C-alpha cells in the first residue's frame, strides 16, 4: 500500500508505549514456571531454585494457581530479588508469527478496534497492534467512534520492521463479495434488501453485494413515485440481468419475474376488438386507457367524436372511469396501442350525402355559441354551423345553448365533414316577395329612411329598401338633399329599375313629377286647347 504513512506519529507513539525499546527492558529469555500464588495485582511463578518470577495478574487472566505457564524475563527487582516476567510478550511473539503466516496465506483474522486515531484506527490482533486506515476500513467517518471496542475481520496487508502492521477490512469485504459473485449468474432470482430509494431506482443489498433496480425495471407499467411504493429495509425479489465483476455490482429486474403483459395482450387482443378499460391519465392530446396491468393505449382527442369540432375530453371521460373502447391500431412489439370511442358507433358521415343533402330541413339543439354564429347538434358526431347572417332576413335574432332550431342545409362538405345551415332560408326572401309585388312603372309613396349625398333610401318593404339617386329626387336642381328632405318624410316616386340579382330597386321622383306635368298639360289642351304654360 504505497500511500500508507508508516511514520504516523500517533501510531508510532502507541507502539512505543506498548513495546518499549529500552535496551534494559528487552526480553532476555523464556522460562516455564508454575503459578504459586496470585492476587489482584501480581502472580508469582516458581521457575526453579532460586528463581521466582513476578507477572502482572491481568496478563494471566486465563490461568489459575498451579497452572504451568511460559513467560519472557524482561527485568528484575533487585530489592525483592525476583525476576520480572511477561506473558504478553510471549503471546505477542506467537501472535506476530501468526500474523506473518496470515500475510503469506492471505488468511482473514479477527481483531478488536482499540482506538480511533488521526487517519484511521488501531486494531489489536493476536496481541499485536496494527493500523487500519480509513480508506481500508469500510467504516463511515461519522460513525468511527461507535466502532471502538468492536471486533472486526481484517486481512494483513503488510508487515514492516516487525512493528508496523497494516490491516485492511476492505480486502475482506472484496474477497467475500467476489466469492458471492462467483456463485451468481444471469437469470438467477435473488432476494435483496432495499437500502436507499432514489428518484430513478432502488439501491439494494444482496448478501454482501450491492444491487440496483432501475425504475424502468420495477414494473411493466409506467412507474413514477418509488418512495410511495417501497420502504428502506423492505425485502424484494428480482432477476439478475447484469453482473459487473469489476465493480461487484448487480442489476436486478423485478418486472422480469412476471410475464410481459404485452405478450399476453398480443395473444388476447386484435384490431377491431371492443373491450373495457380504465382511464388512467388525461393529457392535452387525448386519454390513456389501461386494458391490462402494464398495457395502456391512447384515445386521441380526434377519436372521441366523428365531428371535426374540438372535443372537451372531460365531457366524455374522467380519470378512474371504466369505459368501453375499440382497438384501431395494435403493434405489441412496439408497445403501440391506439383506441377509439367514436368507432363504437357508425360514422354518421358515411351516408351524409343522402341524409344531409342541400335543401334538407333539419332540427337540432344549439350546443355552442360564437360571436359570428352558432353550432347546432343534429346527432352524435354531426354539428351544423349557422352564421349570424343566416338567422333571419331582417332583425338581429339571438340564440342560447339548449335552444331548439329548425334550419335548411345550404352547404355540405363531405371531405371536411362540415355542414352549414340557414334559418332564414326556411322562408322566402323579402326580395323574392318584392320582385313579385312590384313592377317597373309602379308608383309608390314611402317613408324616407336615410339621406346620403348621392341619394335617398326609402322603406319599400321589411328587409327591402328602394333607392332614389340624387339627380332623380326632384325636377328641381338640389345641391344639398338635406335642405329639402328629412328622414321620416313621405315621398312619392316611380319604380324605374328592378335588379333581382343585385337585390336593388331604383326609383325616380323626378320622372313622376315630369309625367304628372305632361299629363296636366295634356288634360288642359284637351279641355281648353291651351297648356298650363300659356295661361
């Protein structure tokens, strides 16, 4: 481990305190003796005359008086004329040999974390202290103090100068993960514990291995909120779909444990089938309908009704509704399913040419009003538009939603599936009646309706105006018509032109006046032999 700092001051200090380097205190030799007595502080061994050895009692916790034990002579007490022994030094030497063997054989050993220091932990294994760096500890930094006093399994990573021992817990984890990884294969079904819930998937633990379930592998149906479906600590089952030996990660699929519902659908449904479904979602362009768990189809907004008018889907369906739909397009391999509601009934436009031919009189209810006209529903899927100008020949008729109206079809467009109607066409045009009632040469006396610079408009009939050009308003020369005429005045004039195509009737007051003068003159000549101008 090249980046391991063997000169860590804390580590060196701990080792020097535990294993002093004073030459006088170095072990001299091993002796074997029998425990003659033992109190809370010291035990005394008889190791042959005149040798008495004193050992700290806490080093002989597993021994009793009368037991034979081997110790190292580490010094002597000249005042009491006894030798000082250490059982721990013997065990430490034996432990050091065990650690060397463990290093050579890559054997896992068990030790106890005795202290947390800067950069890692001191771990005692076989009475030998070694360093476990944070980077090899597999212990979260924030939880380090909680691990002091606990036992851990480690590998001996490196031994240097008999005193500097490097341990690794990560290598143990890696070994066990690799061992577990070798027992698994693609397609295996395993149990996993959910350890974390993310927006895009589930982090899991499979034994000692890490696993992951992507949100797309949770269910065949669209999944949006994993936190509402799972809890940390929950045990789930999944099929292994990918193994990454390098990272020792496993990808799982929960939906792989059940049959693909689209396969079931391909065996069950066909184009033209009428089946029940549940409305799961409304969007701007249509509604999604679930036919099987994990199989949804779309009713496009254009497939709710046969008419081309924009549909308000809320008038047809709501989320949670059970509806019957017809399959119009089905490609299970591409998970494409189009549905329709209007296809459940006959297309009323198929025989519209016969039923709604121009001139046909129909009745319907107003379903929508606009500033420029109304839409009238004739039957499901068929609406007729009536423009304001086609309400009546005269006046400003108004309609509201729900009113029943009768009208005549005046336009039929099968390509665009459009009908146009007229209410006023149910009666004869005032111009037709006027054309029958009046003829050129008729003399009428009517009210002046409007005065313009170019002439006079008179009320001839309801919905039909007559027009007297300014030069025909009087035999006199009038520069300003308003000086002689006022709206509401009655004027006598003769019809001089009727143009039915342009719906125009022209009259002349001037001609009538001239004709009257001629008649008067003729009458005077006949009676007196003199004209009015000669009197």
